[in-house]
C-alpha cells in the first residue's frame, strides 16, 4: 500500500473536517430531540463567554431555530480577572445585537476569590438570576465532548463514585448541554466555516488551574495511546451516567430512615447502601459513608480529631534546593513558627495560605488541586502552630512560614506514626 504524501493527507483531513462542520447544526438538532434537551418553545438563557465553544453554541442554536423553536437570551458574565475582560463583554453584546437577541451581563464583585470554585459559584448564580428575570427554564452551556472527558478524568483522579464518574448530563435540571457529543476540533472547524472569530481567554492555558494541567499533560498522553480514547471515554461517561440514574431510581421509593433498620439495610447491595447514605448526607466523605454502612457512629459536625500520628521537629541546615513543598518532610523558617505544633485532621471551613499564593484558600480546594483522593482527605494530618496550618505532608507548606534566603534557622518536620 502506497502512503499518501503529507500535503494530500492534510487536504483530505481539511475536507473531512469541513464536511463534518457543515453537518454540526443537524447533529445538534437531532441530539436535542433524541435526548429531550429542550422542549419546543422553551425560553433559554445561552451562556456566552465569547470563547470558541459558547460562540459556536449560540451560532448553532440560531441556525436550527426553524427546526427547534426556542426563545433565546444571551448572557455574559465578567469575572474581572483580566483588564481586557470588558472587551469580551462588548464582543458578545455586539454579536447578540447583530443577531437580534436580548443581552444580559453581570460582573463579579471585587472581593470574589480568584479560584475556579468561587468563579463557578458566582457565574451560575448570575445565570440563574437571568433565567428568573427572563422567565427562562433552561440555561444552555457550551460544554463539549472534550469537557466531558476532562470532567470524567478529574473525578476519577479525585476518587469519585459512579455519580461523579457519570460526569455531565445533557439536561440536568435547568442546565442544558447541547454540544456534549461534539469535539473541540469540530467546533473549531465549524467556526472557520461560518467565519466567526472567537475571543481566546489566556487563563485557559494557565497551569495553575487543575483542568488546564490535565488538558496540557494528561490528555496528549492519552491521545498518543489511542486516538479514539476521548470518544471512548465520553461513551464511558454516558454509560456511567445511565447507571447512576438507575441507582437513583432504585432508591427513590425507599424510606429515608432505612439505615435505622440495620437488618433491612444490611440486606441491600453495597451500591444501594452507599447511595442511600449519600442521599441523606450529600457531603459525606468515602470514609464517613463506609463508617455509617458498618453502623459506626459518625463524627459530629466540626469535630477536629487527632490522627494516630505525631510531628517530630528539629532544626537543621538542610539545602533548600534539595526539598519541595510536596515532600513527605516539611521545612519551615524556625523563627516564624509559633510553637507548639499540633496535628489534627481537617474540619469544615479550614483555610490555609499555601506556598506561592498571596491569600488564604479553602483547604478543600487545596486538596482537590493537589489531587489528594477524596477518601484520604479526612484522615490526612494537618500540622498547625499557634496561628495557622503550616504544613500538610505531601501537599504544601504555609507561604507565611516558608524558608527564604533570609531564613537563619530551618525547622525540619516529619510525621511519626504511633
């Protein structure tokens, strides 16, 4: 078999991508009907950042309106993280005006934390308020097949169960995701065909964000392993999502007090036991769920227990270049640490200023960003001095107590198991 020249393969690939992009609106219309993502005539808020996915979403919904009648409102939320963010707002406003859609905009308050979690919370609050103001019953989001794969992998790395691994649903309450079967590559080809130039957010390349690191480091390795891997993983998320809904249906008719009947509860399969407990205690960790399954008394809210370890501290003349914040030993500026040191597990509301950050951050977010599995977070030792958490073994040290060129004495910390 004679291999085609590189330029021939490129032209063939471009023609295929162009053909696929021309079919995109039809594929989205079929998906909307097949999965009942929208109902005919529904009022929909379309979340548009100005980036490729959301811009394509708005354009595609506009194209299929004759076949899928909807009443659209365009909504843009400015997180205010970058000086030029107002340009993206003006771009989206201009597109909405050109296409004849009502436009709504909002902006995060200055005191909003610059974290993925905080940004998501305020953005969704704005979108839901916009939906309420416009009488809309759906919020259309530009999540793609690639986003689905990334979400699946992130949840897998965090130790999620079937609910998390089911990833995102095409319609989940008021949230609608019509592009969940469309890849980013197809989105880019579509935008080229319709001559739309999206705005590119440079924060999407910032490796400080967990999802970006996954996108830059993990996914290329998966693609090299199997070019079809993303599509297969997206199908896996679909299967797990269906199984998740099946488990929900299985417990729907069961009484909430079933865990109190130890005999009846013990007769249930472990999957249903866990699902029932999760329904009663949505934020329960894996360890707490397993304790409740065994009939052990759970920890009371806010309880801060000491793990079966202690911390050994001594001064040292260690070479700062020889250790990292994520080592299983800690190094701090001995003159900044306020003794005594104590060891305990995390509690709700705990915060810490980790290495490299100017402000304190929720402990939950720090552990998620460090890829600490969910089932280990409640038992992880936290070392504190009289002022704050100063070291989480294997995760980070406090920025305010770190070793600097001005440090005169270093404190070497190790965890000892009792």
